[in-house]
C-alpha cells in the first residue's frame, strides 16, 4: 500500500498542531513575580552616604570650574586669546578631576550593586519568587499595568542589604 504525500500532509500538520497545543500546557509551572524599588535599595546601603558625600564634593569643585568656563564661553568671539587658553586649561582640569572622582565612586557603586543583587536573590529564593522586576522600570515601560502591593519586596530586601 502506497501512502500519498497529499494524504499524510494534513494529518501530520494536525498532529503537530495538536502536540504543540498540549505540550506547553503540560510543562508550564506557576511562577511568582515580585517587584522592588531599586533606587530605594541602593539608597539603603550603608555606603550610599559616602558616595553622596563624594558627589557633593565633586559638584562643588567642578561647578566652580564650570562657571569659569561658561563665563568665557559667554564672551563668544570677543574672548581674548589668553581667555581662550585659560578655557582650554580649565576644560582639561575639569576632565581630569571628574575622572578622579569617578575612580573614587565606581568601586563603591559596584560594591553596592553587588550587595543589592545578593539581597534580592536571597529574598526572592527564600520566598519562592522566580522573577523580580524593577518596579519603576516596569511601570514606566508599560510592561506592568497592575501589581498587588503584596508583590513588593523592597522592605524585605532592604533588611538584607549588608
């Protein structure tokens, strides 16, 4: 008995479609989703104050230099050669000082981010959550329209930040 491809194709298509509809449902497990306010968690870390102190110092020092640069820029074409040279030197100074401040802040930020990630993982795993999202990003992106307040783990995670 010879089976025609024309007869087998619709049966194969129906079988594949049927298996495709059944298999995912059989494998699907419920997943708990939670949210955290990442900005609050970063601010909850003990080293956040030292970062803010460095940032304030940087803003004060770099702000004064920036004012001098803007004053020269405001003169436009009427700025003297000496002022233009001073401006170039000020720009180099502000770039070097900004890089120095970045070198002070970057390791502290990395430490805080790692501590927050560890705390989120610990709380999520201990409470059976498989997905944790940034509350602000989820809301602004339109990804999440509604979430029950019980899904907010920010306070629990903040207690675990070290």
